[in-house]
C-alpha cells in the first residue's frame, strides 16, 4: 500500500536524491555544479558525486511538461516513488502509475542512504546554506485529486526516513495510459544487504 508524503515543484531541473548527512556537500548553485555537470548529462546518467558520496538524479521527463508537481509516495515495503503525471482524473493516473509493472523499467544507479535519512531537492540549488531551500519532513496525507497550481514562495525539498540503506533506482519515462493520461515514474526499491 502506498502513502502520499509530499510533493515537489519542478521547473524542469532534475532533483537530487542524496543521503541527508552529505546533502550540504552538494553545491549545485554556488559552485556551478548544476551548469557545469548536470545540464550536460543525458537521461541515462543517473549518478553524480556529492561530497564524499554519490547522489542520484531524478531527471524530469520534458515529454510530459517542463514544470509541474512531482508526487512523493512511500510504500509499506519501503519503496519510494516519485510520480510526474498529466491528464484528466489526476488521482486515478497516480494510482495507475503506482500499479504499473516495473519489470521493463530502465535501471538507474544504486543509492546509498547510510543515515536512513533521504533528502530530495532541486539539483540547481545547494543542499545547505544561503543558496538552498528549506526542507520539510515527509508527512502522510491524502492523494492529490488534481495537479494544482505552483506555490508562490520557495519550494522546499523533502526529508524521508528510510527503512533501508541501499536502493535501486528504476525509471519509467513517458508512458501513456490512454490518449488523455500519461505519467513518468522513478522508483527507489530497497535492496537487501
């Protein structure tokens, strides 16, 4: 069973998922890491150095749109899903995206989360300091019924307590459910140590 725990607004920049203990080592804005590295990476490139560790890039699927909400969900088996959806019956698209098989999804990099605290935020910003966003704790809530409008202020990153220390990223790019409903999905599946 999946629980909605938050949402992230994107303007097209990929998100960085990284262990919360090393997030402040990411300086996407201050050191121009975003423009010098991330911008030149293709969608098949999912891993990137972050201080002494590595993070995983969740590249937004521009075939859907270059801005909108990415829904963040966790399951009772410890998996974490980021969903980008568009079309009528938004909530039903999200439910269908969660139920969609992942056997044929593209395999991404393995994500290490030794602190069991995962942070996800815009890779164009810093992970801490003056050029970062505030972070909010993942909080269970109702599944959104529509796409909604962008926020007016700073869009926060999210902090998620994890049950595992290693995750396999699996990616499903632009997927049509029918002519009016599409989604993209990034799954972090727990790996047994």
